C-alpha cells in the first residue's frame, strides 16, 4: 500500500483498543482519507488479549487482510509485553507506543530488540485526571495520531470534538474530559519527540 500507514493495536477486552481503532478510522475518513478499521476476532471476553487494525491512505485501499508489517504498534496494556510479541513485523522506521508510567528505557528490554522509535504515555494517569476513570483509549488514540502524523492536530481535535458531542450529547463533562485527555496525550508525545 503506497501513500498510507498501517497500525496494529494490542489491548485487552474492555480497554477500548477496538473502539480507538474504529474512532481513528472514522476521524481519518472525515478528513478525506481512505480508511479501514477492524478488530481481529477471537475469544471476546473481558480481559482477553485483542488485536485491532487501521489502514489509512490517500489512495484507494485494495488490500483486505490483517496487518503483518505495521508502521506503528499501539500497546494499550503493558502487561501484554510479556505474553504477546507486540513488535512482530513492526517496521524499524515506524514506532511503538506503550501505555505505561515507566520510562522508555525500562520498556526496551521487553521489545525483543526492536530498534525503532519507542514512545511511552501514561494513559491511565491522564484518563484518571481528566475523566476520573481508567479509560486509556482516548489518550492512546491521541498519542497514535501525534506519533504517526496521520493528520494535523487541529483537524484531529476538531473531528474528535464533533464525534464526542454526537456520542455524549447529554454528558458535557464526558466530552470535556475526553478532549482534555486528547490534548494532554498529544502534548506528552510532542514533548517526547522533541526531547
């Protein structure tokens, strides 16, 4: 696939990895790109490892399969680093984004020698501070957009606000909390990329 990126998400059932992948597809589509967002179905139960995927391109997407050589990998639950080969097929010129309070130096030994860029985001802390609950998918979604540069920050924030306003019309506090979570995660990644 030319002129596009592929993203693989790793999480556990109930953490929102599938929802984040579908939201990313929706927002990218609204910015005029061709998209795919889909989960890999397995035993769908709370806490079970799940995988979801995104393809985003300016060209028509003609491939319809799982993603085996992603440009980016997003790990919503760091405990998966011990049980799932999250870096399998990950391109060296890409990046991995891990939800963890740890520094990237502490994560490196768990990445099977991966030589590409590594970003860590404490999505749990961000969501607890902005939403009062552990919903890591919004911060991880923002971190993914910030790292992949799949769309400009302003376009992403604008489209996410519209999406949240539609979904949570009667819960303005949820909209505001999610928007703050997106902005904070974006800031963390942009600061890390500069440092």
